[in-house]
């Protein structure tokens, strides 16, 4: 794979952001540039994904410095898949924002900051050394904080204070973990750490270091009990911001856990017990939080937490079937959560409320739109043959094979609660009249339907990705060809 194609997710987002900054007051031009740029990014991400599937993973050493001394960028099948999903959501949200975002917010730089956020997310998926992952996390935090406060409303500022405080704490914890890690091994390259950490004599220090990274990534992923920033802030910004947050940000935390706790730290009873306990508590907290809310966006926010617990449960089970289910479920969840938040924006634009029980009779009045809204709702539950059904089969199969019946029961319980909450969503949401907003939502929902059509291939791809996570020999040989 060419260096340009590997760097294209970063180059295109950075270039778009720079061009948009020179079009600061030209609102129509900003809309056009944003959508066009994401169309190009989606095309490049599709080509990258196809090439990785055909030719295998690829890496790049910035500045010509050989690993483990330089900055390493790696695109394997997992990273390529998540970059593709990010581009789909990026284009869908760009279309939605072009039709819904107030001009006053656009004049204060929504589109440039939005593309810098996508830059940070893409960089995190490509990072081959853990310090570089920290840098991309900081790009994400700064960009997301600006988007969260854009408009300066009181609720936004209150939510942003909680969001920034906990995420700033995560950054401090992350840096602490980096310091401990470097002190133990003298390296921050993830492939190199995979070889050096098992040789460290002080196993208790390795466990402490693993726990530190679990806390840092757990705050990003909103796991129990580190999730309070999410329901406190996600209902406050405009819908386009909430959609990209709900679809992508917490999944970057899960991706970091998948990468770090399969590649770097040897899996042991301590990590297995930690992940299992937190997965159970995260599912329960998210489920009961969603049931307790009468507000559409707040309820969806709690469901994000509940379903993060599903992915933690797959990682805790730690066999090929469950990890494949985690990857598949993460892909599905990114698309469906973004679609649900976009749906919430459409309902608010037309009803001026997010509260349940304000209307009824959607199917009788607008059957076509009721069907569109039903797709992400019932996919979220896991109703066959929609996209949420297939990864849950893999998750449950992996848990059954491992004899982990507690996590098996928790995933079923979380799915049942999701079904109860989904029926509360299905109320009177009239037809949308803004074409760009509708187009953005249709695109993301259509992408989730493509997962249904591609389910057999996705099943194979995700098992291949899970096998590579459990046996990273190919990754190590790619990044460190000089190592035995």
C-alpha cells in the first residue's frame, strides 16, 4: 500500500480543516467543502479497506526512523474497517449539519473543528505507538470540547465542565501510565512493548500499569463507574455534534482497549476478573439509567453505556468468537447510535421536545418515515435479521463456549431492557422537510442495512481480525521486521 493511501485519512481531514478556516465567513462554501471532503474521505477509506483485505496490513515509519524509535502508523484490517465506518458517519453527519446547524454556530468554526475531531479519531485508529495514541486522544478532547461549548448556552457549559474535568483526568492518568511503561521497558512502540512486557520481572508493576491504562481508556469509553460525564453532556450540544460523539468517541476507547490489552499486556486472571466485573456493572448501570429517563437523547446516552458493557463482556471472555462479536458489534453500534441521535434531531426540529408521551400514531400518519426510524431502533435491540442480531450471536456463542454464563445473562438482560426502551421511542415523529438532514440520516441507516447484507462476510472478516488480535505475530513482523 502506498504511503499516501495510508496517510489519506489524516491528510484529507487536515486539509479540509485548513481550507475551511480560510472560508470562515462563507457559510455556503463551508457546507460544500465539508460534504465534498467527506465524500473524498469515504472513497479513500473504501479503497484502503479493499487493499488491506486483498494485500494485508501495511505500516509506515515517519521520517524514515525504524521502529521502535520513530512514529509508527499501522493500518490492519481492524483499523481499516473502523476508518471506513468513521468516514460513513462523517459524511452522514456533514450532510445533516449542512441542513440543520445554525449559521451563528457555523460562523464560529463548527466545520473546521468537526474535521479536526475526525482527524483525531482517524489518527487514533492508525497509531502504532502508545504515545502517539495519547497525542491523538488529546486532539479529540480539544476538538470535542470546542464543539460541546459552541453556542455558549448554559446547559452546554455545565455539561462541558463535567466532560472536560473527567477527560482531563483521563489524560493525566494516561500520561502516568506512559511514564510507568517507559520506566519498565524503555519503549513506547506497541509492537516492541508486546515483546518486552512479558519479560518484566516485577509482575505486580505490570498489573498496576495495566490497571492505569484501563482507567484512562475506561473514562474515554464511559465504563462503570467512570461514565458520569457522558449522560451529563451528550444532550446539551446540537444534534450533529451529539451524533458524532455517540457514534464514535466512546468506541475509540474500546478500540484502544482491544489493541492494548491483546497486543501489549499478557492476558491473566487479574485482567479477566477486572473486565468481567466492570462489564456487568456497566450493563446494569446503563440499562437502569435508560429505563429511568423520559427524555429521548438522555435515554439513548444511557444505552451507549449499556452497550459499551456488551463490548467489554466480549473482551473479558477473550476467545476468538467473542472478540469477533465485539468487533462486529462495535461496527454496528457506531452506525446505529449515530442514526438514533440524528433521528432525535429530526424529532426535536418538528416537535420542539425530546420528552416521551407527547404524541402518538406515527405509523398511521407517516408509514415510510416510521419504517426508517424503526430500522436503527430494532437493530439496536438485535431483532433478526438487522445488524445488531449477528454480533450478539457471536458474543453469546463465545461466552457459552467459555462457560461464562454471568456475562451471557447480562447481555440478554441488556438486550431485553433495550427492547423495552425502544418501544418508548416509537412515538409520533412527523415527516422531515429538510432534505440534507433526511439524507444524512438515510445514509447512516442504509449503511447499517448494508451490514445485514454483508453479515456472512463480516462474520469471516471479524473472525480474522480477532485471530490477529489473539495472535499478533503478523503485526509484530510488520512493524519490527528486524526482530526474531
